[in-house]
C-alpha cells in the first residue's frame, strides 16, 4: 500500500520534530516546513496528499498573526489540479 505524503507546516521547531515523528511512526511520509512560504514552495515540487497546519498561528512569513495564505494557496492549487 502507498504511504500518504503529508506536508506539515509548523513554525516551532520542537513541535515540528514531534509531529513529524508521530506522523512517521503512524506510517505517513512527512515533509515538514516552517511557514506558509516554504509550504507553498514545497507544494509546487511535491504535491502532498494532506497538509497539516495550525490555523490562526504564524503568518506565511512565520512572524505571527493569523495569516492563512498557505491555506488559500493550497485550495487554489487543488482546484486547478
């Protein structure tokens, strides 16, 4: 069976490592990035089956403040696929 490709977007390094480990142990192939800008770049190269992120957390630059640009970009990308 094919392992699902998960893109994890998390600005906190400790949380990113923990979530990556948990997802990998659960059988997922994990690509982890720090912010929405990195996520958007990753989506262009490796289309994920699932994107895991925290809504209302860091902005696309990782500077904090409710940005959901990554979600909008991913939605637009998936509609065009």
